[in-house]
């Protein structure tokens, strides 16, 4: 049949303007709630309260609360259709949303219905038939088709669909329609729905589990059971990537732990720590009494393997009342806030509850106490739990442990596996968390473009799933990438966005990372006083503003800046602690950077042996950018010592590495050293494609522009300002030697 005609916008009534400017994350979630309809998006944005626009309160879920004006117009269109047509559209709508059950054609056949009245809907441009059933013109037509029907007609539609869903694999869908067609509370139906939710959860379909558990809660006559089911539904909503609905459901429960986990990803991280620990303490005496399939516990999201059921996909779905994973969340809260001393509180609670400390918790606690060798052994144990198909939370912690040990290859493996394991479970929220730490590993293992592209994709997913704190962390990581590639404007914009959110939400990790990125940018452009000042300030920042681990990681940059400014007293003390950690964990990269710091702090020719030791250690490491930085500093020192031949070799090697890495500002520093030496810069290797000269961010912007997107559209997709997109496109045009988007389309089409 003829395809559905796209909706015609009413040009006589322009879309309303929002009273409060929404944040990037809220804008992303508004687009999701609008189902791609621009007028719906405009109406939703215009109806946001100040707190909703700021991301402090969740967006509503009900269509009537989101875009009532648009829905009213769609209802008028539905009511204009013949009654037989409306009944068929109701059946199709009930079959598709919120749970797609794919039973429309069977239901039509079973009831002996005539499908010809659908021609009226097609003639009106509202829907058309397909081999699978009915395709609505848009989501809002589907909602209107359902909501204009009477309660009796809706109940009959659901009962008909339930009757034809009789396959063994269709049990959850049959339960959904039975529940949707219920007349009122029913403990039996609530139990059936809760059991079906458990099966959906085990099959890795949390969106279906959420719908079933929420409906079960509606039908449950027992208030205590209802609360537990709502908590499970909230957890499932979060796993499926619907952060707003998860927060709405959680607000109807008294689950401290659940509220804490939600706050960890979208609220104040310090408050999240308190709430999670309170939840652990509260439930530690009742764990044996909860955890049944029909909604027990109402806890967090994916938990350990102590009481789990095997899913149809071959993995396990852990018990939602698992205390070790709540303690893992508390550890993550301590990491995000930068208040690592609070790991001691969580560790003490494990002793009181008799639970084995999970993930990186014991290793972090030992590191905070200065027991570096104990910390190494404990982190090694955590990093070793990175086998394929494991619990995503434990895999994320394995990645964090490997990062702390300087084992970036193992960190990349663990975080990639965490993301894949979470994906297999349908856990969109956990995928984002895994990718937060994956980008570090990818970057330091010599894949800067892949890391930047992955971070940009993860940033969009973080905003869409309501994880604004994760987005803040990714913004800070992207600021660091921009600093290392010399994109000053982008670095400052990303860092400013990250710090603004971080300081308002007690997130010391991204706040410190953004500060470090700005210092790296200063260092790469020769602003040594500014770099040293930023890093000294970082050392003084407390939890919520700074981070001990970031301060530690930034030590090599601080030593370099301090030496350049002639103030090395504090730098020597910082290096001593850095060296002690490097020797404890025995990471080649950390030992190489410690040797470089020692070379910088050693005057004259005595530094040469330390530089050689650093390069020998770099050979066994993975951080190619830092190796190039060491060669640049070594070449500069050799030039000052008048060792021209070796200086030239080191500087040429650094120049080639920086060029390959996509760091033109650092390559310029190497060229300047070569000019001071009186040597020509090494000729660049021939590129196979003009686009090889672009950074990952520039290439992404270029492709969007070539596809016809405007600067504002690109800015909205990438969570940047239109001014920054304009800056990127100017950079693209300059690097490619072109003047128009037509030429850009041609070059991209010709590139492999």
C-alpha cells in the first residue's frame, strides 16, 4: 500500500519557546521523549519547569503531560475516522506500545475482523498496513489511537491479544496484556506479571521487565509488595536507559540504596555515598528475607553472582539484594567525589556485615593509607577478574584497577568486555559507565582517534540515558583529548562545561581532570607559569573540587612546569610520592615518567642517564604520547649540552610521533627545537587520504556537514556551541585546503 504521508506542520502557530533554557542533557532527553517530532520537542521544552530544565527533576513520562496540545490535535484526527477504523487502530496501538508484542495480525484473524477499514486511516495519512501489521505516521498518532478509546474497548483489545499469544516464548507478552486488561487489583495477576518480569530480566530485556514490574505494582494489593515492585521497575528502567522514568518510580519508594545509585549517576555524588551506605546498613540484617522473583528488595541494578539465575542468553542475572554490589556503588561514589578516605567507611561496613570487599574497594583503601604494596596486590586481584561474559560491574572495577596499576592494555580489555556484557543484558546505563573508563584505556594504548570517537558516542548516550554525571566525566576526558591535540578553544569549552557541572554536584574526578587538561594545554603552548599555577591549585583542592588520583597522575606535568619556572621544591616532594607508587606497582609507563621527572630535576649532563632510562622503560609501555614527550625533552636537553647528532635523532623521532598522534602544537615545539639546532624538520610521510590530517572531532563534524546538517544541528548532536562548530569547520577547510561544503562532500566521497 501507499507509504504514510509525513505530517504537515501548522505554520500558522509557531512552536512555543521554552521559559527556561534546558541543559544539554535535558535537550537530548526531550528529543527522545518527542520520538523525533520537532513540534512535540518544542512543546515539551516549553512546558519544562526550572528544575526540570536544569536536570534536577525528571521529565514526565505520560504523553498527556509531555505534549498535551499536540496530542489533542492527534486525537481530533483519530476521532474523525470511522468507528471500525478506530477499533483496528486501537488493536494495533495496544500491540505496539509500550510493549511491542507483534500479535496484531493473529488477533485480527482470530476475531474474524475485516482489515479493509484501515484504508480510511491510510487515506487520511495516519497509518498504513505492512507485512507485520500497521505502521503509524508517528508515535503521537499511535498514542491518540489508544487513548481515544473507551476503557472497555481497551480491555477487550488487550484480552484478544493475550488470547493469541500462546507460544512458550510469548509468556511475558501474554502476561502484559492480561495485566493491561485487568479490572482492578489482583495479587494473582501481580504475581504472574512479576514472574514474567523476572524472565524478561534474565533474557536481557530490561525495558520489558520494567513495564511488567510497574504494571504488577499497579495491581498488587499489598503496599509493601507494591513498593518492592516499583523499586525493581525503577532499576529496570535505569538499566534500559530511561533515567527519567527510573527517578519518577524511585520517588514512589523508600529504597535508600536505589536513590543513592540514581544520585551517583545524576545527582550529588557525596549524597549518593551516604544513601548507598545507609541502604547497605538498613538491609544487611534482612537479606535472607527478601529477594524473591516477584519484586523483592528494590535495590540496585546489576549485582554479583551470589544468588543468580541463568538467563536465556547464557549469562546470569544477579540477585538485586546483593550487598557487595551496593558497596561497589559506594566505592564508585568515593571515586567520583574524590573523597577516597571514605573508602575506609565502606570497608569497615564490609567487616560488620561479613561481606567480602568488592572490586577496587580494598585496594583504594590501602592506597589511601599509604600501603602501596598492599594496594598493588589488592588491585592486581581486582584487575584479574576480567574474563569475558562476566558481571559488568566487576569488569568495570577490573578496568579501574588496571588503570590504577598503569596496565592500560588490560584496562582496555576489561572495559570493552564490561560494555559488551552490559549490552548483552540490555543494560544501557552500565554500558555508558564502562565506556567512561574505556576511553582512558583506548587513548593511552595509542588509539587517540578511536578513543575520542568512542567518548563522543558515549557522551551522547550519557545525556540520552539521564547520566549527566557520566557526561560530565566524558566532557572532562574530551577536554584532555583536545589539550593533547592542541585544540585550545574546544579544550576550554569542554573543561568549562565539565567544571561547572562537577562543582555543582560534588564531582571531584571530572573537576580535577578538566583542571589537568587546561594545564596540559598551557604546557603544550609554552605557558609554563599558568600550567604550574593550575597544578599547584589542583594539589590544594579538596573532595568535590579535586582528586588525589588525578593529582598523582598529573605529577609529571607539574614537575615539567615547575622546572620551567624554576620552582622545584614542591615538585620534588610530589615526585618522591609518585616514584614510590611507580616502584610499588612496577608499571613501565609510570616508572618511565618517574625517570623523566628525575631527569628534569637533575642539572646538566647528569640528567642524560635518567632520560635514557626513561626511554628504555617507555619501550615496554603503551603510552606513545608520553614517550614522544620524553624524547622532545631529552632532545632539548641534548641540544643545550651541544650533543647535536643524538639531539637531532631524538627530536626527529618526537616530531614524527606527534604528527602521527595528531598533536600539531607539540610537533611545532619539536620543529622549533630542530630550528634552534640548525637542522631541517623531517619530511612528513605521504598520507593515503586528505582526511588523515583531521582530528577525530573534525572528521565527525566534517561528515555531518557533508551530510547536510547545519551548524546548529551539529552542535546539538555533539553537545557543543554553534560557535565551536564554526571553528571546527574553519579548521577542516584550512587543513584540507578547500573553501566550500561542496568541495568537502567531494573530498569525503573520494576518501577511503
